[in-house]
C-alpha cells in the first residue's frame, strides 16, 4: 500500500462536520463537540480550557492491518492507543502524526487517509502531571488510522509511557483492562477489518 497523499490545512471543525457518525454514541458526542466549538471557538483546542479541550488519537496498525500498536500510559496505568493534546493546533491529523512519532519513536508512518475514523468524548480523572495537579475534565477526541512499519524500532517517551507493543487485533480486548476504552477499541478494530474485507 502506498502512502496516502494529502494536503495540510483542513480545519478541525470542517473535518468534524463532514464526519458521518457510525452509532448513537458518535452522533451525540459529535453534536456536543460541534456545539462546544461554537461556544468556545479555538479556545476548545487549548488545554487551558479546564472544562474540556480537543485531543487527537491514533489507531496505529501495521501494513497487513492485523496488528495494533499499544502503549502503556503512565497516567492511566493501562495499555491503549497513542495520541495527545492539540495545544492550539487546528490540524488534528498533523497533531496525531506528531504524537505517534513522539510516543513511539516511529518515523515510517502515514495516515490511511485524512479522514477521521472515530469521535468520542472521554473523561479524564484528576491527576498529577510533571509535578502539577490537573483537574478532572473532558477530552473531545478525534481518531485517525495510521499505518506503520511493525519492524521499525520502538522507543518509549518516559514522561508519557513505559511500554510499547504490537498486539494482534483480536487480542486487544485481552490486553486492555480499561473498561471505558474496550467498546471504542472494538469499534476501531471493526473498522480496520472492514477495510481489509473490502480491499
């Protein structure tokens, strides 16, 4: 599969508006996300918005699309996807690719397409990060499918994670212990399998 060619510059609201929800959860979450943008504008991209702010996540799969890259997140104490805060950047796909590189050390990566593949609003529990208290808030999250070379060296980002591993798609449910995330990861794996089936 050749790397997908795309142009930067799509704004996050337009990307979200063109996304077609796949279930009731996405339909309701997407409405809240768009309403939040209408209320707060670009401040919705800023982690200084203590109510909620946007994040971008990656479902990283190998070229055969039969494995997923998971990281052991230091805050959540669990295996899960890669991603992070937008920090005021309206290009959610660019943020996603940056986060994957920073959190995994991978460089040979590319998006399957420039389309969002999942949206969800996720609660973040209060915690300490870099010695500072972070209050409970919400992540308004958009997810992208990222293709990576499973044989490239993996490098943890010590302030973010303490482990990285490729996991067979059907084994993700046995590795992840965070109940909140299991339906989301199942949804993402269903999407990946549909791509393989139709290819």
